[in-house]
C-alpha cells in the first residue's frame, strides 16, 4: 500500500513513471538546493547598546578581513574556497535529483558521499580561516563556532541555517538510498511474479 501511495521507484529502466519517483531523495535534493542559497556561517557582535550581524553563503565571503584580527590569509581563504564547497553541494544536488528518476542507485550513492564530504570540507575551511586569523592573539575568534567577550563586546559566531539544512538533506539522502534499495527489490520481485502469472 505504501508503494502505491508514495509511488517510489521506476517502472522500467530508462522510462520515467511519475507515479513511481523516489520522492524521499527528490525532497533531499530540493532541501539541498535551498541550502546553497542560505547563509552557512556568520557572526553576531553586540555591545554598548548596539548589535551587528554578518552572514555568508557559499557564494560570497566577508567583504573585509576586519573580523579576522591580525590575519592576511584567513579572509581570501574563506572567500575563495566557499564557491568550491558550493560547487560540490550543487553536484550532490544534481546526483540526488538524477537518482530519484532511475533504477540505478549509483547517483544516490554519489550524492550521499558528497553530502558527507562537503560539510567536512566547509568545516575545515572555516576552522583554518578562524585559527589563522588569531596569530597568537587571545582576543579573537577561537574555533569555527563559539562565544567570546572582550572590551565590552560579545561575539557569537558559528554555522547558520544553510549548513544545517544541508546536513539534514544529506541524512534524508541516506534514507532515500535505503528505501531505493528496498523498494527496488520489492517492485522487481512483484513485477516478476506478475509476469510469471501472466504467462501461466
């Protein structure tokens, strides 16, 4: 019954039957698409009765390196590497969408692998940028997320909704991957039995 309602699979290799699309991986791809246009990292600064917030997507970086105290490398590293991370995210999206319309499970496997590697790579880029920004100073950002207060100013920094939405999309891709395998086998077995009954 669930297969009839959810309609997850393909009727024949190479032929799209829209009543049998893997909607789980399709949803994962849609969420991942949304994530690449949302902020992945940001900083909030507050103090002396005012506050300032800065957010960055995968397609833009800080317009100034003033938030990275004492660093000449952190700003260009974060700015130049983020679009590469974005490209990996887009590839994982395309694979997830392609895997939603085919018997072949390889696109979904590739999408899931990238959905694991992409956040790890972004975490590494942000960690490198923030760590190298300090240059041995104590009054600066420490790690990819955290809270610091110095000279009456409180900084809160860390990952934003785009990053977490992409993580959720990756987890959903794994669910879609497992369901693809199970439902594929079930559908193939049912169609084989129907074909055998039709010839008998």
